[in-house]
C-alpha cells in the first residue's frame, strides 16, 4: 500500500474549490440585504428566540462531538507515531532487503541449500559498497511465524505458541548481536544431524527462568532442536506487538518458507540495487529478485494505511468543528434574514431515506441524517 500524495493534494484542492463555489453564490446574494433592517425585523418575530436557542444548542453539541472525535483521533495518531519509535539494534534505513523467489521445490536438499547460500553470500559480500549480508525467513519487525512447541523434559502437555525464525549464521552479526550465553549459529551446523536452536532473552524469561536453557531440547512440529545459545531480543515480533519471545534455527538445517536477503550498505542502500542483482545473477541467473527496498520500508510498508487513516481522521475531526462553527451556525443565522425578505423562501437540506427509516449497520450515518430531517422540519 502506497499513498500518492499528488492525488491526495489534487483531490483536496478540487473539494475545496467545489465547496467555495457551492457556497459563494448564496452568500453573496444574502449579503446584499440591509443587515440592520433584517435583524430588527427578525427580532420582532415570535419564533426567532426559539430558533436562536436551537442554533446554540446544535452548534454546542456538534462542537462537543467533534472535540471528542479529535480526542479519539489523537490517541490513534499517537499509536501510529509510536510504531515509528520502535528501536532496532541496527539502522534500518541503511539495510537493503530483497526477496529471493525460489520455487517451493527448490533447495530442499540441505547440501545444495548450503552451497547456494554460501555462493550467494560470497558474491554479495564481494559487491562494492556492501559490508555484509545475511538470509532470513522473515525480516525483523515483521512478525515471525508462530509454532506450537514444548519441552520434552517436562510433564506439561498443554501446547504453547512462540515465534520461530530461520536464519543464516550471519544474521546475528548483521543485527549487531552477540551471544549472552552459549554460542550462535554457525556454518559448522551444516553437517550436524542434530538440529540446534538459539533462543532470545524473552523466551528464557518466560519459559525457562528456573532452569538453564542451554542443552535443553525444544520440540516444534516434527522437529527436535537443542538450545545452544541465548541472544538479546532482536525485534522478532511485529512492531505492533509486545511479545517478542522466540527462537532461531539455521537455514543449513531447515528449509525456510521464504528466502529473504538483508545486506548492510551506505546511507542510500537502494543505489546498490543494480550491483546486487548482478551479483545474484552471477550465481543463479534465473533467480527472480523481488521487493527490493530498505529494511525500514519493508517493516512499515503495510503500516502506511495507518498513516493514511490517522490523517483522514484528523481531517474529519477538524472538518466537523469547521462545519459546526461555520456551516450549521451559518444556516441558522441566515434563516431570520430569509424570513424577513419578501416573497417565497426555501431552504434545501440534503438528506436521505436513512433519516426516515432506521437500518442496521449504519447507525452513525442514520443519526446524522435524522439530525438533518429534524433541523429541516423545525
């Protein structure tokens, strides 16, 4: 999802022009009357005081509702801003990412997979401007896949869920992480039959605070893995989530559902895209390289809808206050003048059948339309 700000600006400008054009004519016509005479004549009418009280009540009510709407909007905006404030162990604007579109039946063989990843790593790291690379099943901050797991050495039978990422050994150095305890995943795991895993601090605090996690076996799906290390929390979860407990296994021992590349580069990593594509093509000429962007863009690309909604809610709240202070008050302020003018007078308020018949699922819309009907009938 991407916002085209040119389209937003043009649409807003057209809406503003249409609003001014629709209200300018009636306003100019009404301004030609003698204000002093109209106000004096209007004040002599018995219905005017009641109309004034109604005007004040409606304006106050609408302004109060608009202010409440803005309060809710401010909470929504603060939540959106908070997502951008999530801290990562690396500068996400300087990490280039891409998805390597292997077919589901490719790289099932562990030996062929290790050879391919090693060749890709060497070719990418040799590209000028790239300081290092790693492969992962999902990017940090995007939310890892969740697995049902258990400790076979306990009597607990209730299944639990936790996050799991499949990564290459360079992932931790790419994230600036070192082992708090034990060791990290490395290339020597390629020849091991026994799967190994590295857990993060949140996992230890939640699931193994009373026991040393090193050496414990962890069972997920049909796999058993031995915990060999503990690392800091590296934002394994989505930026919208708080629970970051999880573990990592090696791509050398388990095929991931997706192959994604992370490469650290300069301040503007996207300028390395052509060189990156050439390096990958030198190893696997037919491999599609998709969704090339910075890590920050990859993390927040599907959060742009939240930005758009926050802006729209803010505009709606401000628009509601503007209409309350200018629109509704303007309509009621012109009524005494119109009543004082000779000839037939008409006021046209646009509503719909929702102001006459209640319908399920459109409560807010129906309330607004019933308000239009009530104002018109008065």
